[in-house]
C-alpha cells in the first residue's frame, strides 16, 4: 500500500508502519500483524493520536501528549516533539523510536530501532 513496504521497510528506513483512517478510526494498513494488534489493543490510543492532530491548537491536548507519552503494545514512548503534522518519540532507553505523521485522511505510524 502506498509503496510503504518497498520504500520504507525493504530499504530498512523503518521497522514497521501502519495507517489509521480518520473516518473509521481503525487500522486500514499495517506492515505487521504485531503492530496492528498492538495498536488495536488500546482503542483509546487511536482516538488520542487523531485528537492530537484534530485539536493541535488546544494547548491542553498537546501538553497531555508530552506528559503521558504514547503507549503502543509493550512500548512506552516519551514524546519529544509535537507539531500540527507530526509527533516524535523514543523509548526510555532510546532503543526504539516512533514517528507519527498526519495525512489528509488518516495518520501514518512508523517505528524504528536505533542502531547500536
């Protein structure tokens, strides 16, 4: 889908990607079953991420993102950057990172592993 596998995963730029639809608030594409299961395991995570972009102009929403971080599966990401179009975070030991981008009809979630 969208050339994500060929351009991002096969070239080892990211480990996993998923696309969330703003209309259905569901995962419409995932490069791995584990990432999709992790995202769907906590439905409030999808709503939270969509709301960060929908209500970016509301300071409390952005502040909550910085304070609470993002949990997907067993990974807890500390958020270091939030803008109207992207969120960036890493795990506490900086082993994994996450980049979330706002798309016209959804969001793109990409995870990656820091090189040793």
